[in-house]
C-alpha cells in the first residue's frame, strides 16, 4: 500500500529521500509536535491558570515551554551543522512545516526568538520566501481575525 507522498505526488516531498535526513526531519518535527506544541495549547495554560493564585502563571508556563522547546530544537539543529536554508537541506520538509507555526506562537507569547533560536530564525526567513508558506501563513487564513471566541451578548 502507498500512503502520503507516494499515493499523492505533488512535485515535492515533505520527507527527504536520504534516510539520515528523513530521520532528522521526523525527529525535528516531533520535537515540536509532541514536545513543545501541546504544552502551549490554551486548554493547558488555562487549566494551569485555574490551579494557581497568580494571574498569568499559565501563560508564563506556555511561554517557557516554547522557549525550552525552541532552545532544544536550536541545539539539535546547530549540532548537526545548520546547513539550511531549510532544516534538512535545500527543500522544505515536515520539520519546517512544524517549525514555522511554532515560531509564530513564540512571537505571540513574547519569546525573544533572536536570543533563543537565531539559526531557526534563518530557516524561518527561507520559509517565508516559499510560495507554500506564504499561502498558508496564519495571518492570511479566512478565520485569522477570529483570535478570541465571540463575546456573549448582554441580555436586554
């Protein structure tokens, strides 16, 4: 059976053909997908807010989770040479697809990305030039202006 790219070729690949680069792309993606992103979900930091006595402690937890996750990813990426322009070489991969929204959230949470992950910011710049990333940027989506749930109407 074929799945994913094999069944639906679209002229590019999200996983590199080289087995080492393929494994690294999956590793980088999972560092974000399972190790960082879940810790900054609103449901998590709102739950933490409910447990604490200080306002903003949940949001601070999320910010620190993003900082720690990006610092770990930066260290792993740079230890392998950070040869870019994308995380796994000359073409975007699943690693870049996971990285870009995480950097976006880092900005939303006030993370000092230049201090935490300068090499990843260089990857982000390369991604920003790609037509695929431009088309899928969060700010360009139809629901982008719906950042908060609608407020309840006051009873008349």
